[in-house]
C-alpha cells in the first residue's frame, strides 16, 4: 500500500497498426519497455522487418496473435547494421492468415531510446 498516487502511462507504441511497406517511429520509454505493433497478413506473405536505433540494441519478435509462442514465431537481434551495429533485421513468412504481432525492444533493457520500424514486402 502506498500514499503516492500512480498515473497510468499511455504508450502510443502499444498496439498501433502497421502495414506492409510502412515506416513507423517509436520510443523505448523506460528500461524493459516492449512496444508492439499489429499487422494483418495472409498466409505466405513474405516480409523484411527492420528495427533501427542510433542508441539502443534493438530486438524484434514476430508471430501470429493467436499463437505467439508457437513454431511460426521468429525473433532477431543484431542481424542488421546500423550506427552501432546493433539493429535487428528479420525475414518472416506468414504461416497463417490473420493478425500478427511485431514486438520491438531494447536487448540491453537500459532504455530509453528512439527507433525506426520498417516493414517491407519481400
């Protein structure tokens, strides 16, 4: 119990929709923050997803909303280049049709830091 009143943090990077051939900017707001974006995919859609930051060690996670820990989920850290060589880059082929989640996070969990999330077909 506390005498300090808490304030709910409204994070606009939680649940925002992103599309194929889209670029979104986001922010790791605090240490350990995990941002997530929703994308609608058809089975067989092929994507190249990149999370880039000038000051954070970016990580990516992609998977179908209804089976986030299943065999179709993928993650990456440090496959991309970037200013500090710690960008994440992931090729993903959707194994099912429906909503998929793209998670973006700082591998070091130090935060805060800005990033660019790019989703391209191919």
